[in-house]
């Protein structure tokens, strides 16, 4: 079985990359591995209230990105990839 590693960063090309990877996987009977790497957002402010707000916002963004990856994976599973 062949493997395809797809890096997702949720820019404007992510949908195109997923579509192309899916086409290749279907053609060759490959398995797709999705990866999303993000860096920890370090706050440099001494204001604890602001820091918590920033961390809460970053956590919200990461949860949404996680949901998007799950949606991509579900779509691939439904195609048998």
C-alpha cells in the first residue's frame, strides 16, 4: 500500500491540495495521512487578563482547525481512502 502525507495549514490552497491528494490516492489505492503542525503561541505580555484572552482565542482557533481535519478525514473515509 502506498502512503501520501498531506500537510494542512488551512490557507487558500488546502482544499485544492486535499482534492488532488484524494484523486491520486483513488488512482493508486493509496492511504492519506493528514498532518497539521502548529506552534505554541507564547504571550509576552505581563497583563494576565490579556494573556488569558489571547490563549482562549488561540485555543478556539485550534479547536476549529481540529474539527476541519476531522471533516477532511471523514470525507476520505467515506470515499474509502
